[in-house]
C-alpha cells in the first residue's frame, strides 16, 4: 500500500473526511456542543474526526486494515510535525500544537482498532475494561486536556465515564458486532446467564441474552455514576459539554430498559427529551465538587 510519491501507506480512499464527520450527528451525545465557546468547538471536532476515522478503518475499510492503521500511526506523527496529508489529520495538527496534546492517547485509539482485527471475544469483564481503556478512555483524556482540566482525579473519573459510554455502545451494537464476528459481552457473563456465545442473537438465545444485557446495563450505570462528579468539578460551560456525554449514555440505557433489554429486536437510541432532561439535571445541579479550575 505504499505511495510511490511519498513512500508511506496511502490513506483509505473510501473514507473521506466528509464521510467521517457526517457520523457526528448519530452519536449518543453532542460531539461539540453549541454551549461551548466557539474557539473550543473545532478542536473537539478535530479529536472526534481522528477517533471516528480510526474506528472506521478498523471496522469498515476494505483491504489490509492493519496496514491502513499503520498509515494512521505514521500520519499522526506527520500531524504533530505539521506535514500531514489527509484532511482529518491536517485539521488535527493545529489542535495538537495549540494544546500540546500528547500522542499516546491517539495511539491508544489506533491500538484498540489493531486489537479488533485479532481479538473478537473477551473472557472477563476486566478484560473488556482493559480494551475500553484503549478504545474510549483516551478520548476523555484529550477532551480534558483541551479544557485545560486534566488533573489526576478528573482523569480517573473521566475514564469511568468513557468506559461506561463504551459499554453502552457495545450493548446498542450487539447484533451489528455479532455480524462482524465480534462479541463485546464478557464470556463469563454469558456463561453465568446460560447465554450461548455461538448463535448469540438467535431467537432461542434471546431470553438469556436479555438477562446478560440487563446485567451489563447495571454495570454501565454504576460507571457513569462514579464518573458523574467530573462535570460538576469543571467551569460552567465545560461542565455543560461533559455532562452531555454522561447524559447521552444514561438516556441510551433508559432506551435499552424500555425495550426490555432486547437490543436485537429494538434499535435503542436516546430520545431527545430523555437526553435533555438528564443533561440539564446533571449540568445544573450544584455539587460540592466544583467548580474548580
């Protein structure tokens, strides 16, 4: 996949910047809330664009996905130097420079997608959490860095929120992941509830699968609750944005519960009304944790 002109792997031709960014509206939460200062929003979108592109390579790209992820790793280095070629990375370059962002969180996201090419099942919940620390937690760490709020306590709470949000996405996408041969439900939990991993979404397996989903919903809610004080520790406008992440996850879990945990038969997505209610309750509720700078 090397380009004769540049000597490095080419970008995936089917994954344009516009295709990548068009998916922002389908997320459980606003990617760059209008409540934020105008100057901050482009930087959050730049981080989202990177994360979305890397995920799309890992999930959808035709051809050698590992080679294309290697290209993304090399293009990240070029973005840090200001010499990137792909539009997503050219957009990211000023954000890296403006905030002095470390490259390690970006590389963790790439590594998660490398892992997806060979690891399709997770034996324990701890194993799944370790994966989420690569696939989700780095995004929260980068967001806090952009807000200038990346203290150790906030990062710890952010990690919990991000892991919880990743679990929510896994629950929403059980059927889609199964079609790709992936299971992001711990095998130990499947065994606990008598749910077969093979034929996970088959009709005969669905009652047991609903029990597993209900179990994971409880875990996701606990993680989101543990991370909830994060938003209250931030200045007001940053608090609005961070509260939106948790509110989106909570509203999506509400949707799963309303569907009686049948994530195969029902497309479970947060309703605008439920999201708004949770968002305002989280963002406006005074707390002993904040605001702090």
